[in-house]
């Protein structure tokens, strides 16, 4: 099963149902923020619509492990990388669940949320935009924020990646680019859409590999694009080649307002949907946003670093680093210099990465205090710091040169130097433990002997 509903069923024990109608402007997002990274929430309705709204189903690493039947991080990374490298062709299905209702586009009928105080307006934030190259015929699927600017019009933010290339191709031909906007999807389809396979690979085939071949697609007859058959809603339309509008401000993954830019416009021509569709919402800068963008990058970093050091223990794009700009990596260091090679491999794996800390395997990178302790006790700026100036960085970092997308990258090698005795760096232990329940003090054998 490759539907949003199948995924909801997997998470049914954690699901919180919200019956009190709240406004789509700010109020529902405030509840999403409260449960961010904890529970999926189903809003039965809103003040403005009778449509159920789901949020939070991509909010925990644990959820993805369950969707992919993985026990460990390593298994998760291997599965994601395998799907990116070995996509699986999708089968077609004509009588698709998303084809229950066809209607004229009217965005006022959909519960599209306004999230933050100064956001330009209601934004669709969970949509996979599927397009087709006008000259080469292949499909591309990616996640983009979409600002409502009319009943049948959206402004789309397109960073210079794959859809941008297809759009430029269309502009040169002076033709509009067909796009389908799919909302209400299985989290693994969203993950695949942000997994970054090479240009020319349809991300839906990556999703199909993640879903073990269960993803069926159905055609949007008006525009010749194939979309997930079990989507809740699909908008069909065109990205206009000759119009651009102001897009933004909008809070992106950093939790700061992204700048206003001239961006393309999508004109909708048709809607297909399930009769009782569920709208999928996603809180910008929340944990769903960070995990969907970050998990495929963690998998890539794990893969790249594993090629230069013998064992990578854990990779985390840390929450304080927006789940995007900072990595903390623990390795089993064998040779002097392993830490620095790990830093270089991590930067190569994830071009938006800005700062990376490499630590030994006794440091848990999920505990940022331990990481800081490693920097405090194992790191010397003069020897262990790597600075690379003038690199291509993230467009989202307000401290970077956002025009030219240039940034400085800094690596911290906080692994123990091998030329000093290892015991100098060990956290000291008390050889017994107080058990508050029994009031007893229990001795244990420390590995010091
Ligand atoms: Mn692509």
C-alpha cells in the first residue's frame, strides 16, 4: 500500500485527533508546532472548511524506520541510498482512487494554511510537483512551496535544481511547462521527492523502490504527466513561461523569513481528487521539514564518509543546525587525519552543509552537550579547524551571500589526537551507582578493570 491512508494506519497508535475547529490562519499551525516531532495530528475540520487535515506523519526518524521496516540507522541509510541508485519503474493504473472527482480549480475550497506572522499568504507546503521535460520526455518530482495568489493561480519557489532546468528549457521554447501538484501522499513518496537522484531520474521511481514496487501511477490526461494513483488531491496546470511574480516572505527551514524574489506562476486547469480527501499540511521549519530534506542527505553523508574512514557510527543533521546546515558525525578513528577526511567527505556529500563536527565513537551525536564536551576537551583550533572560503552554500542561510549563494564552510575535528594517551580523554566514572528505589549503592566493574 502506497497511500497516505496506509501510512496513517501504521501510525494509528500515536495519532491525535483534534475535533475543535480552529482557523487555518495561524491557529492550526500553532497546534502543529505544539506536537512537532512528537505525534501525527488529524484535524477533523477547520473553522473555514469541513476537510480533514493531517500533519506530523513525517515528524520522527522512528516513523521512517517503521515505514521501511528498518531496525537501525545504517539499515535506513542503506535502503534510502539503494532506492536512489536503483529506481524501480512504476506500473500504471487507470481507475485510480484520486480520479473519483474531477472539478474546475478553485483553491478557496481547500484548507491551505497560513503559518507564520509575516508569511505572504496561504502556502501549500507538502505538495510534490511532478513535471515532464519538453524535449527529453522524462519526469521529475520535487517538493516546492506554493503561494496562493488567486482562485486558480500559485506562485512557485524554484531553486536552481531539476525543475528549474525543465522550466528554463520551456522558457527557451516559449512554451508553458506542464505540472501536476500532488497532495496527500505516503511519506516515502515525499522522502523520494527530496532524495536528489541524478537529473533525468523520475523521483516517483525512487519512491516505488522504497515502497517495494507498490506505487502505481495514473495519467493526468490534460497534461501528459503521471502522478501517484492513491494521492488525495492532484492539481493539473502549467508553469507559465512568460510571467513572474513576487514570492515571499516565507519561513523556510532555518525558521527565518526567506527574502522576496520574482518567481514563476502556475495556472491550474483541472483538479482531480478523492471524494473524501484528506489535506496534508506540513509546518515549515518543523521536524517534518527537517527530516524530509535531511534524511536523504544524512544517508549520502553516511555513504561518503564510510568510503574514507573504516566505521561511521552515527550521522546527524542536528535540530539546532536547522536539520540542514550542521552535521555531527561520530567515527571509529584509526589513523590521525581520519577526522579531517571525514569532514571533507561530508562537505562533498551535502553541498548546503556549512559546519560539521567529527567526534569519536564514545560521543553520542544525538546529545549536543556531549558534542560540545568533545570540542571542549579534544579540539585545538590551530590544528583541528578546517575553513574553506567561497563555497557554494545554502540559499536559506541569512548570514551567507544569498545573491551568489556563497558561504564559508567550517569543519571541527574533535576526535582525540592519537599521539596522546587515550585515558587523558576519558570521562571519569564513579565505580558505583545509587539506586533511589531500594536506597542501595551498587558497585559495578568498570572497563578500567
Ligand atoms: Mn530530479
